[in-house]
C-alpha cells in the first residue's frame, strides 16, 4: 500500500549537527473534508522544493488510490520540509497530516500529539463545520497553537469576512492575522510558511535526558518490517542503539532511522523535538503499538508517555466472498489489511444463505466502505456485504450478558430479559434555515434533545443523544440531503441503554434468509419491513419464476411483495453489425450481475443486502 | 491476418441510403440524391477491387447480400455492375445465393426484372405489416397493396426465392391483427419469413417516444402470445422455425445469415459494413459509418476497415454459443469439441446448469426450446 514509503532510497548525506530546537516546527493541518487540506499540503511541499516537477501530481500525500479518488485522507503521514524563512534562517518543518473524517478522529488526536501547532484550514465559502470544530478542540485541549487559514479565497462564493467572524464567534480564535489563501491557485502559500515559523512554538525537550519517543503511527512494509513513526519527546535516538518498547518490554536494535521528505531519507540521529521513522526489525505491527513509548534498553525512562485510548469498532457487518472458493484469499487479505489497521476486526461467521464469511467490525460506515473497496480492488475478492449493525448488550433470562453484533446472534424473544443498545452524543452544525428539518430527523431517529445553541447569528449547533443503530442506517445521507449538504456531524459514544428491539426477518420464497435479518426498534419494525421488501423488489432481478419477498417479525409476516417472473427477454435481430454491439450490451448487463450471490435458486445482488440503507422514512 | 478470409465465401454490401428514416431503425443510412448514390456505387467497386487485388478476397462467393438502408434504391444497372465485377474477379459459385433487401415502395416490375437479370436470385421484401395504419405509425413509405404487388411482380420477374419481413409487437396491436398479417403473408406464398418483435433501440425517435410515454408497446405476456402464435401458424403452414426470428420452407433457409450464426467468415464492403474473419479465434472488423472517410480511404488505396473485436479461446467459445444457439440446429457437441478441445458441458457447466430444462442436448447438439428462445438474453448471459 504505501508504495512510496517502501521505496527506501538510501543515500549518503553529510552528518548534520544536532538540530537546534528553535529551528524546528511540528504542525498539523486541521480541516474538514473538501476544504482543501491535501492540496494545501502539496503546495507546501512544492514551495519548499520537496517535490520534483514530475511528482507534482495532485495530492501527493494521499497515497492510496482510494484516498485520492474520494478526496479523503485515511492514514496519517509525516513529512519533513526544509524551509529558508524570510529571516534568512533554515527551518525544519514537520508536517503531520491528519485524516478528516469522523470515522478516523482517533488518528487525528494521535497526529496532534506529535505537534506544537496546527493550521486550521477553513473553506472561505463553506465556513466552520462540526468535524473541524471537534478537531480544533482536540488541538486546543492538547495545548497546540492554532492559527486560521481561509482557503479557496479565489472562488466566487468566498466570503472571508463572514467566515473569519464565524471562526471568532464559534471557536474563539483571533483572526486578525488569518492567512487568506488558495491552495489550488498557489495564493498565500509563502505567508502560511512564514506564519508557521512565526506563530508555532518550537518544540521543547532535553536531548540529553533518557529517551522517550512517542509512537504515533506504525505500519508493516514487506521489505523493511514494521516502520514506526515517532516523535522524540526527550533524549536522542541513534542508529545502532538498543531500544525497548515500554508496553511489552521487548527490545530491538535500531537498524535505520530517518525522515520522509517526502521520500525516505536516512539520518544518524533523531533528537528531542524531532519527528521521524525508525526501523528495528519489528515483525508485527501489534508489537509497535501506537501510543507506546520507545526508550533505550540500558538507560530506560522512568515512566512511559501517556498513550492513547484504544479504538473499538462501532459498526459491524458480514463480509462474504461471492465465490466461496475465495474464502481463504479473503481471510489472507483481511489479515494483511489488519496489519496496518487494527481498528478493523474480523472473526469467522457462517450463514445458511451466504456460506462461510466473516463478521467484521469497523469504526463507521465510511471505514466499512473503504475496507470493502480495498479488499475488492487490492486483493481482487468479490464480496457481498450485509447490512451494517451495531453491537448490542443482551441479558438473557439466566442473567448472562451476551454481546450481539449480528441479528442472527439475537436469542429468541422468550429468552431475552433485556436488550441495550449503544447511544451516541451527536453534535450537528447547521445553518439556521435547516434547523427544523434537522430536529424532525433527529426525533424520527429516536433522538433525545440535549441542546440547541446559536453559534453565530445564523449558524446553529444541535446536540442530540441518538441510538447509534439509527446513525448507521442512513442518518448521514439524510442529514446531508435535508440541509442541502450544509449540515455537518460529529459524534462520540455515550453508553448502552435499554431498548425495545426486535429481529426483523426477510423470507424469500418462504425461506428465511439469515443474512438479511435485522435488529430494529419495535415501533418501527412494521414500517421498516414494508419499506424494505418494497426496496428489495427494485433490486432483485426478475427470474424465470415468481419470487415472493416477505418481512416477518417472529412468525408474523408484516409485508409481502412479488417479483414477477420474467416472460420475455430476447434480441430479435442478430446479423453482421448487431453481433458485436448486442453481445457487448449483454456483457455489460453481465458485469452488473457479477456482484450477485446465489441464495437457494435465486441470485441476490449486493444492493438487496444493503436495501435497508435505502429505505426512506417520512 | 487476412489469410483466413481467403476461405470466406460470403460477402455483405451495405447500401446506407433510404428515402426516409424510419423512427424505429438504428441502422446507418442517409437520405441521398441519385448522384450521391452513383458515387457510392463507384466506391463499392473500388472497395471490392481493393479486396480482390490485395488477395483478401480470392475465393468464389457462395453468398452475397445487399443490405441496408434500402438496397432497392440501387438501379438494376448498378447492381449488375457490382455483380459483374465480382464475376470477373473473384467469381460467384455456381449455386451462389444472391440476396437483396427490397422496400415495397421502391420497386416496380421493370426494376425487379432488372435485378433478376443482373443475377440477384433472392429478394427479402420489407413488408413489416399489412395494416396500413400500423405502417404509417412505423413511418414506412408503403402500404399493403404495394407489398402484395411487390410479391406478384417479383414472381413475374422470375424470382423463386422470396422472403418477407414481418414486424410484431407493434403499438396497440392485438392478436387478431397479427393473425391477419400472418394469413395475408402466407397468401403471398413466401419461401422464407423473418418475424421480428419490435425492439426500441436507444437513440431512435421511438426511444424518445417511449421515454415520454407516447409509445404503448404490448407487454411481455402479449409479446409471448404473439411469438408463440407465429410459431404455431408458420410451422403449421410447413415452415421450419430455424432461428429465433426466422422461418423457412425446406431448403430455403438464408445461407448468408446462417454463416453469421455459425461464425463463418464474411467479407463486408460499404460504409457501416461488418466483417468477420474466422481464423484463429476470430476477428471482427467494421467499416466506419462515415461516407466521407470511406471515400477518402478508398481514393488513397487504404483499407477502410478497422478492428472491432478480437477473441481469445474463452471468448470465441462464448460467442460460438451466443450465435449458434439462436438456431434450431443448435451447437453440435462434436464440432464444438473438435474446434475448442473441450465440450460445451466441460466449458460452461454452471451456465448450462442455470439454463436447466430449457437447453438440452438432442442428437448430439445443444438446443434451446421455444421457451428458452423467449428468454434467450436471460439465459445466454450466463455464457458470456
């Protein structure tokens, strides 16, 4: 995956004198998706001469195809830039990139912990978003110096004055010296670099003290073993030294240390305040846990740095190979992905309908989509994904507590004493014109209102307690559509609460298809059942026979639709010129059928399994 | 690359001209003046000579097909010129099948005599329907009387191999109307009938009408009824249902079209013509439907055809079935095995399984039944 990172170019360079701390700046860019973070990062790389002309492709730091296509950053990166400032002095600027989506907010806090400051990049027409706010608060909580940059200043809709006022009113940051920039047009880039030097404090730390280096990212490289990104907090790390990882007390010898410029460059030492990588023959990523502290084997630090909270998957779904022969390949692929993404979990699961597959845990829906796409693209396994669910706590009549992350693990109703479901605290930022629809959406989703607050004259923050179960369905899409894309959402887990939940089964031609079962709130079961089968009818291709789709709660059928039998499907003319063209039309149709799974005697497309996500409520 | 075409004994000539464009048709054709048509025929001559001189076409032709467009817009002299050219160069096999598509509104006895004298021995007459109102809806420039007249004149001109085109599944059509069409056609004593269910092709005026809800075509049930009724009527009248949309009296199958379905080589000339070269696993080429480019290439002595499709073994096997199973004769297991080194069941076990009872091996050949043909696209998809 990290193809550039794995291309280690070793070259000799003159021994650099230990870096003067006053010449180092460690910073992050905090921005909402689409506000231009990656483009700005590229400009900073260009401006400081880190990229050759050939490398000036868009968004150099987004290494995964997926990252580039979706315009999001998933993994953190650390790049060392050399900058000669207007004061005539050379500075080392370490840019520590952060992901911009709520699913990956844990990575943000990791990245921030390696920095002394941050650039808050805000789209000059869009203004402050909920996600940005959450990340800014993370930065402020960690005592980072944050200064604002208004990006996309060249666009006709840019309103820098309004957005500055918003930043002052909502976040409380002084915007007098805010830089107005356009990363796309290269406007304001020099000013940003100067501001980084002038405003962000240099790191502090005693390079003579016992070594304390914080691991803020690590990944597996098939040539080098585990590559660890560290921020040296105290002491100095040199090549060839013996180190110890404080969490598991294992010791290693440092084979290489260095920094990404963005190309990997080997160095002889990293001293307090610096950011770089180390390679020490560590075999598995789990041994170099993010948040752990690296110290010297023989001059051990007295105690480790405070680490990070471990992230737990919030959303679960079944992943099944379409071709059951791909099961082993899928397991291998998942193991490889997990090497670099321990927030993704999986365990074997069987389904009567889908055969052997895996129950997987994700941070959120985007994370789920990304994992699924990577499995399909990078590992070439065609998959069926079942509807996402959350993890429930079920107490049975014997008083035992079960963790249920799949509708099929839910015991029969007579054995259930209580079911509890996860609740989250959702902060939604929305222009006041859309508050009404947002409130009714939250109410519809069983939300409990906590707060409504005007952040500025026309921006409102709505805070609700919501069942996560409702969020994983279609909340985010709905929120975007009712606010014409202006609402933004951030959330955090609160607790588990008792709830009236039931299992909704789907029967196809009279047989329960276990992979289609869902856990839903009792008050919504009937409605969801009706809408679900109606939606499924749209996705299930017609067969030579009629197909009955039913929704049932327990044994009670609450809805039924029929997919009519196919009665005619034939190309009348097929002569010289028709042969190629019509065959290609059929092949295209066939391509669409590739993601289908034979269940009994009918073929179900991927869409049928995720039909619940498309159910609209009134 | 062209060597194998040496054994090709079929030739298609595309005549891309019409008096008017029918709103359901997506074939390449233009409305052109007689002078433009003269110029085009000259280009066809050049194209044939090019193929002959470059050694590509060097085998006496078994079948020749003038298709379009409206080939009956060609004057008999023009047809004679092209056939003579063939006769004097590559040669026509003794019993060659020489077909020409004729639009009833464009022919008279004199013209048909001319075609016959030029060497054409099979006419395919575009009757479509015998209901005048329906013909107007289809935008056809002829009426029932002209269709009947065309058959009479053709017989009088000496043609003994006549085919008629019937279109069914027309807007508002009922079973009675279809049966009337069939009875009317049978009275004309055709040797061959092509019966096409109206298909709305994208990009045509019919497609736009359908999108706007202004074209109410029969539903699937009625379409089936029509298809089965045609089968019953025509087989009852002594025709063999030899391909999904084609019926013939014994010995009167269209040999030219059979070559397409059996994936045999076929030359093609004219802008918009298609070419198939059966050597190796096959190669499909086409002449782009661009009259100016066509002229320019031929004037420069260049081959105007471009490659459309190449095939590997798997694709060739799939296409062999995709085309062959359209025919009653089906795909012969021994031939298939001899050609590809594997039987149909060995190559496509899952696809065969999905076709179930609809596709069976009888007398050594894989064949769809009538029900299978009605869902042909649905089933054949499994092989592609």
